[in-house]
C-alpha cells in the first residue's frame, strides 16, 4: 500500500492525494450524504475545519476511523485524502456562503464594461484589482498586479509545480431598461439583488461569482493547513469579453502554468469550444433612391448592447407624413405577424405613435450569443416585420439593413439561408445570429455573432460568408461593405488524471452524469496550454451570461464552493496530471 507521510501545522490532521484504497475509510461521500451532513450542520458550523471534522465524525460513526487517523497524524491513503478534501469543500460551503455573496456583490457593483479608455487605465478595472488585492491580503494569499491587465492571486505549494485557475473580471454592456422581472420589479444591473434563490446582477455568473468563490476556496485550503504540493495561481483577466488582449500581454510578461482550469463555461468539464466570429455588413445611411409616395423612413435601429449577446429587445424609429395612419397600419400588421410566428418562440411587438412617426419595439428572450437556441431573437423578427408589413420604406441604410437581416438570416440561426449550415457530431452546429446594429462613420453596421465548430477553417468560412453577402448585394442592387473576422475552434484530448478528477468531483457532488462536453462559447482556454473549463453553468439549465437579468442560483453557488475547494486540493496534490 502506498502512503504519503506529512506534517500538518495548525490542526491534528494529515492528508495526501496519492496511494491505494484502504478499508479504514467509508466509501467517498456523494450528494445524498453531503446533503444530509449539510442539513445536520445548519446553524452550528464551527469556524475551523478541525472542529468541523470532529463534529461530523460524532454525527456519523462511519467517519470516526478517518477522524481518528487524522487526530493521530497518521498518513492517509488516497481514498481517505479524497474524503477529507470533500469534507473541507462542504465546510467551506456551509461556513462562507454569506462571505462569497458579499464579495460577489462588491464585484458586481464595479461596472467593468470596456469603455472609451483602455481597460488597464479604466478606474473600474483598477478598483477591481484593488478589491482583489485587499481580499488576498485578508486571506493570507499572495497578490500581484500585472500592469492592470491580469490580477494574480497565489497559494504556494510545497513543490515546484503549479497549476492555473483562469477567470475574468470584465463584463458585457447592459441595457438597463431591459432589467425588469416578470412582476415588473426593476433591477439595477450593477447591484447584486437576491430574489428567492436567485442572485441577479451583471457578472453574477460571468465571472464575478466564480472569482469570489475560488478566492474563498483558496482561503479554505490555506486555513485548513492541509498539505498542498502544487502552487495554485489564480489569474483574473480584464479583456476576455473584448478580444483577450490582456492575456496576450500577460503571456509576453509571465510564463503560463502548463495546466489550467478555466471557470468560464459549463460543467461537467469542457474539452472543446467553437470559434467565435463577427460578420459585419455596412450600408450607407443616406437614401440611394427616390422615396415612393407615402413611404416611411427608418431613422434608427437597435439590437443588443454587444455583439456576443442575443438581445432582449430590438427597436426601430420611423418617420412618416401621416403618423396616425402609419401606426394603425403597423398595429394591424403586428397582430397577424405575431400570430403567424409565435410557434417559433414567444415574442411581442409594441407600436408607439409619436408626433412625427412611430416607435417599434419587439421583445423576445435574451441569451448568450453562443446559444441562440436558448433565446428568441427580436432583431430578425423586427426586420421581417418591417419588410412584410406592407409599408413602403425609404431606401436608406436602415431599410437595407433590415432587408439584409430578413433575407440572409430570418428566423434561422444555423446558416441555412446562406447555404453554409453544417455540424460536428461532438461540438454541434454552426450558428450565426444578427445581434448588434449601430451607426458608424455614415454607415449602418449589422454584426452577426458566428460560432464555428470543427469541420471548417476560419479562412474558408470567412470567405464563404463574405461571398454570400456580396452576391446578395449584387442581386438586389445594394452596395454593401462586408468583413468577417473568425476565431478557430479548439478541441483538447479528453484524457488525463486531472480531467478524471474533475469529472469525479462533479458527478459525486451533484449526482449528475459526468462526461466531457463541448461548448458553443469561446473562452480564454484557447489561449492557455492544457486548459479545460470547469463550470460554472449547470447542465440542463439556461446559461444567463450576457442576458438581461443575468443571475446565479444560490444552490449552484453552493455547489461551486464545494467543488472548487475539493478541486484545489485534489488537483494540487495529484502525483501526475496526465
């Protein structure tokens, strides 16, 4: 039997994460037992892990042999060590939930949206780094600010190896008017608000909740005094949502860990990601043809606040010589249009008369840009409605933009209308969704969020989309500027002791199936060596990142606290990662 001897300061305990099984320890605790212990410990959670372990052993006689071996400072086998690591995760979850929620609230209160100044000069990003630095100091962890690009927190191990944990502090923009609950309650996107079991706020799930959680997990490991062979390096990126230039800067100034776990996607463990792309089409704002009698002019058009989000609402402003007649005509057409298209997703159209025209608003369901199937995109519905309402439109850039969206996207987000649809058996289908509309330098610019799976190259896909758009423009006599920047997909070899460990932690903690998965999302895992995503989105649930009313479930936060803590110990002490 293989064992690891060690000396533990602070508590009479011993742990190792290598060796053979022993009969002195109960089978590893799983979800039903963990839930039972959590219920038994409510309201009486000791401040130290040593006291908690002794208390749990009193309640559960089967754990007494483990507690006694720890009290005698005996070397533990791998199963005993895994059991102790799992119990530490449970202790952290029960003791520090309020602390994690409070830390998340302080992070959400900083609107770390990319603005007009470089992120490393942004006062909100700088304040975020200062907040993390204060937490690290309070927790007895090492802190390093890499020129306001990446914030590092380290928990030193006893050996020379380290592994990385990667998250990001920046968030996507918000449209504050969309942050309204079904009962009419208005939310402040930058104030963490608890409603029942949900924590609302921009960044609550992407990624500020994970940052707070892993910081407390590092604190729990340090405070426990349990041995840690590998140094844990937490890296907090500041530009993940807008191109990842901070991580590239970091790579030029710091050697990356050889193995990395990213907390920016979903469980059980993500080993493949689609490539993210942006297909942009531009149309001259000024009218190019004489207006038909009685034509209405689209003077404004808007969708999502960022290109990588399916919008909650899409709006258009129209002017006309007879606003009342225009409003009546659109209102009548809206009723029929909604009825005809409701089967493909619930949405609504509002027609609001103005003195000189009409405001249109289509309300759908927001979603992450990588998961259009989880939303109901109002932008193509608005475009189709404007094209089919029977109202002649002045042929300006806004009208051409709506025609482009209606013709080349419509209600399909799989690339069928462009003849580009394909799918990978593991990574899923290509998706392409129009999301962002803005006026820029005299052009109406429409951006579609593209997610490319294995089976194509960025160069080939970009060439094909641009050719299709130009072909459409030529066929319809529309001058269109088009550009497509496309990132590549990533697929890791789903093997190794560290991946098996992550899957074991997830399966035992949640009781859910645990196998490697792919994601349509794109994270900085692509920029890191040997990187796997581990949470925080739970399978079978909508991922609310980039959504209006983004939220984190408290129950899922508890699971994160439990699993991240166990992960740090078990990965930190693996004999070999592969």
